[in-house]
C-alpha cells in the first residue's frame, strides 16, 4: 500500500513535471518567435534608414538642384530660398556699442554688444532674458511690441554708460525667427505665425516697423537697423570670427541654413535686389524634400499626425523636435507586436512623450547594465523591468535614427557647398572630384542644441561629411561651432549696417 502510494505520488510528480516542461518549452518557442519579430522590426528599420554614401551623394545633388530651382523663380522649389538683402557681413573692424533683440520662441532676449574694432573670438555682451506673457502671444500687435519696447528701454537704462559724451542714436538688430518676406535688410512682413503665437493684426505687417513704432512711442532714441532670421545671425558671427565663413547651419529644435550666393545666380531677383556681388539667402531648408531621402513608415505617420503635414519633411527627419518621437514610434510598434516591453504603457502612445535629450541620454548610456535606459523607461514611459537585451535594442534604435539624421544633415551641408562650387567638384554638371579644382578653405558656422549637446549625432555628422567629400577635400571644409548667433549676430549686423560707419564690407 505504502509502495503503491509512493508510486502514485511519483507518477503524479512526473506528470506535473511533464506538463510544466511542456509549458516552459512552449513559452520559449513562443518568446523566441516573438523575439524574432522584434528583430525583424529592427532589421526593417535599419534597412529603410540606410544611408550609404551613394545615397547621400544623391541627396547632395538633389539639394543643389532644388537650390537652383528655388533661386530661379518664386515657388520654384520646396526650398523657399528667401532673399535676406544682407550683402554686408561683419568683418571684425566694427566699432561701438550695438543692441539686439532676439524674438523667436517663448522667451525673448535683449543684448548689448561692445565692439572694439579688432576681431575678437569671444564677444563680450550683456544679456537679459524674459518670458513673453502668454496673453501677449495671442493678443494685439501693439500689446506685444509695447511690452518688448518697455523691456528694451529698461535694459538700456540699466546698462547705459552715464558718462558717455555726446550720446548718439542707438542701433539695434532684430532677430525675428518667424517666416518673413523681406523687402530690405531692415524690413519684412510676417507671412504667418508659428510656435504658439497668433496675433492676427500682425500678419502681413512689417516686423521692424512695428518694433520701431513702439520704440519711438516709449521715447527711446534707437533705430532698428536690421531685421534678420537666426541662421543669418549665426552666419554673421561666423563671418566676424572667420572671413572664410560662407554658410551657417542650425540644428536645434528645428533646422535651417543660409549661405552667401552670387547675385547673378539669384535669377528670381532679376538683378534688382542688390548692387553688390552677393547676398545671403535664407534657404528654409527644413522644407527640403527629395525622393532619395530614406523614409520609413514612422516618418509617414509622424508627418500625418503633425499640424503641418507634407511640410518641413527634412526637418522632421533631422531636428531635435522630432528624433525622440521617431524612436517612440518604433518602440510603440515593437510593444504592439511583442511583450518585450511588458504590459501596454499609455505613456508610450503619447506623442512627443520621449524628448530628444532623453533619447540622447539613453543612446549615450555607457553603463554596463544600461541603467540610464532603465531609469528613463521607468520615469518617462512608466515601463519597468525591461531586460538588458531589450535595453540594448533601445540603444540600437536610437543609434539608427540619429545616424540617419546626422548623415542627412551632412549631405545637406555638402549640397550647399556643391551649389557654390566648394565641394571639390565642378558644380552641378561636374564629376565627383577634379584634381584641377582649386580648393579654398571653406568654413560653415554651425549651432543648435542637437549639434552641440548630442555628441554621437555630431560625430556621425562629421564622419559622413568626410565620407561624402573624400579624404582630400574634407580637410578644406571646417565646421565651426558658433555660439549664440541669433543674439550676438543681430548686434553685429546692426554694426555692419550702422548709419555711422561708412567703412562697409560688401560681400
Ligand atoms: P532652439 O532650436 O529652440 O533655438 P537650441 O538650439 O538650444 O534651441 O536647441 C534646443 C533643442 O536641441 C532641443 O529642443 C532639443 O531637441 C535639442 N537638444 C538639447 N539638448 C540636447 C541633448 N542633450 N541631446 C539631444 N538633443 C538636445
Ligand atoms: Mg535657436
């Protein structure tokens, strides 16, 4: 009896063990096939984001072609190629004290820059930053500009030198980073508001004139001498510090570029725009598009969900506003196809929940256990306990998305160089590389939070630039980080366009 019982128990245990084993094996098979699916999503992402140098060169060519088209006629390309009327960049000889006002987001800044007439690589300046009250962002033109002018007056009174002999009319450069149709270097009308502003009676009005009226009204003796966009400010700072600077690129929340173009190549202005040989063109390159851009389903969905579908296609693949969201979309898809991220997280479905600085922090996590990835998943997405191999997968996704962005930005830069004959080939119709082309030192000023703060992005961009240009040409092209072009650059341009200084430096 006892023996029988023992036998029975043994059989029972054996059967149970058998059942457990079947379940475990079944789960393993299932999880293996799920993991295979996860790997499949990753491989597909990697393949569609691929940017071999051959493809980058197609993007370079497309950029140069679109630049031509945008210069040929108004609306000739998705690249607006806006005229800035800036034909006079600071060269280091400027003297005096100049002011700048930088309005382009939720804050505005007032700056005062003192120039000693000798090029200085570090530009000393006073600066004051102020938030714009929410009600003024959607109020009236007068309300906004009166508020700005009174802050400006306060700043001037605070920083003014009371001992100055014979004070003269002060000059100010105005950086207004909204789409503007310029009519001269110091005037231009607002085409439309972006970034949460909506002041109806301002659309179609001149931004510089609006500011000037408010300044006059408050009794400040100051002239708005230039109206620029932030890329032009970056170019001005770059050119002030290094006269070989021919273009400027910003890669921050958004992305844009400007460069110095020969007047005779600007067909759409029919020789009427400027008497000097060149003019700075604001490309608005965020809106560039080409069928050669490697587009994924995630890009298509992001675009469709955005408030500006079919707009800013290049920007949506490159800039800080979007990279984190592309990564979030890939993770979401994987979480829908498998359970590697555990139970569904509502946070993961929220657009822009994963910001690019967080993505960068995960990408640059150098700890063995990828603890930063785990922390960000917990804090931001409320996803806990993801295994190491899944954390590695997340890092890989960040890498693919950033690498594509950086390499496309590099191709864009080379596109500009190609357009102006500084890429070592002989222009649009030319071959890849010609030994007889004289290589001139060429500097591109670059700034923006994505470029300056995301090291891997920056490294990928530099690597691609060398790949596209080739080892012989690349050393002649210098990317120069430039600080605070949108502020200081406007003050420098106010100096170049000063009514007191006739020592002009026409391009
Ligand atoms: P803006 O473009 O708004 O004028 P910035 O040039 O300072 O301002 O860029 C800010 C943007 O740069 C942020 O919106 C973000 O997308 C990106 N960024 C900032 N810091 C980092 C970081 N550490 N890693 C990656 N991206 C960053
Ligand atoms: Mg900026």
